[in-house]
């Protein structure tokens, strides 16, 4: 086929796709593998994700029977993750690397950093360069529980120092850390996320956006304002996006996508406005809820196209 005919053919094919409803690159719908598919081998969990129509997955060492943040990752295991996903046509969106970056015990923070290095060094073998993290809380027993001291200057100082050390480690390992602003953590708003990004000033630090975790008590009536502001502040730095829901404000973002009150039309429009085409990860749902949530999110993406 000549060059002119080839260009004409490609143009015609492209027009047909656009006419069928496509609108350029879109987010890839995936899932947090370990939290929905809680049993079975790594391969069996990936089989389920593939069978249910997902495109990518956030991996966790727990899927291979290890601690989420292990002391050691056995040789060959990262490649097993990458190969198993590739054989099923699934992308490795990211890997779970959360630990309490503001734990009141500095030794706990040091141990978390050591284990994060182990995970970061395994990322190339796994086929991803993204690690999902959280900024942590002063609660000594749960990194997902809000604490009265989270808003103190000392908590911010300890957290930001830990994040800075993690970012330097990420630079050495050539990976990117994506932290999530969320209600229960020290960084509990988009404004604080922007502050942390500006303080650290590194390309190795990006954002995981989960709008279901952004609403403090009494803020739900301001949903449009808060979501819009969040994307104005950190939208250009979003490299991972979550898809779940909430039925009230406060620490309530635990519903499956489409089963709460989150304005998904606005959320998806804001993602598309940023030309976001990264992972959009279903979260906070059971195996049985996957088909319905997947259909819901797909429909919202089509409408926003």
C-alpha cells in the first residue's frame, strides 16, 4: 500500500472509531487486586480480574502470600508478577507501598522506609514505576485512623521528613511515589497535598486522587467546590485515580463506585479535563460488585468523552 493510500486508510479508520464514540485516550479501568480478590494465588486473582473485564491492577505483595511491605522479596517474584499480568493482557498499574509515614515512633518510620526500599528495587522487575503510599497519622495502632495530633506542626515535620527520605530513595530506584490526600491522614486535603508537593519539589512525588476521601464533616454540601478545587490544586500531578464512593461526609469513603452520593459525572469530567489516561482503580468493593461498578464507571467515561 502506498504512503498516500495508507494515510487515507488510517484517517478513515480513525474517523470510524471517533464516530463509534471514542474520544482519544481515556483512563484504564483497573482494581486494587488484593483488597477485592482476597483469596487464591496471584494467577487465580489475575484470572478473575481478566474475566471480569478489567484492564489493569494495583499489585500487592500480599497476593503472593507475603506481607504487604516485606523484609525481603524472593528472587524471581517480581518477574512472576509482570509475566502473569502480561499473559492475561493486564497492565501493572502500581504496587501497594503504604506505611505510617507519621508514626509517633521514629523507629517505626525508619523500618517503613527500609521496607519501601525493598519494594522500590523490585518495581522494575514487576513492570511498574509507581508505588502508592499514604502520609500517615499520629495514631500508633492504625495508619487509617485520624488522630487529634495530626494537625500539629510536629506531625507535619516528621511526616514531611519521612516523605523527603522516601522521595530520595525513589529517585535512586527510578520510581515515582503517589500519595493520597485523605481524611484520616496528616495530608487530609488537596490544599495540604499542594503544600507537600511544593515543599518536596520532586518529580518523584505525585498524587493518588480519591475524591471519596476528601470530605470533612459538614463539607458534603460543598462537593462541587471541593472537587473542582482539588483538581485545580493537584490535578496536573495525578498519576493514580481511585473509583469508590461515600454515603456521608467524614471518614466514610468505603462504598463501591455508584452506590453512594459522589458526583461521578463531575469527577470523570475533571479527570478528562486533565487529559488523564492513567489507571482508574476500583476500590472498596467485593467480587460480586465488580461487574456493576465496572459498567457504571465505563458509562461515566463514555458520557464524559
